C-alpha cells in the first residue's frame, strides 16, 4: 500500500477540496487493490483445482518415458 506520506509529499492541504481529492484517490487505490486481490484469489483457487489433473498427466508422461526406455 502506498504510504500516506508519499501521497502528501509536496502538497499542502489548504482547503477541503484538496483533502476530498486525496480521500477520493485513496479510496480509488483501495478499490483497485481489493479488485486485484479478488482476481488473484480466484485464479489461485482455479489453479489449485487443476493441480490434481496436472499431476495425473505428469504421472502418465513419466510412465510413457519409462515404458519407452524399457523397450
């Protein structure tokens, strides 16, 4: 998360409008973070669901290599 000090650096909060803009920006960054977090969690769950199938396929490939090397 972006530290508040970096957002305030070089800016002087002289009136409520600038403060409202800062709050809007922080809210927007928070919403973007939550959106990306949800997407990553969904991808992680989907990939974990595919993991058993991938392991089975790798086992079959390994068995084929072993079978080929025996002949």
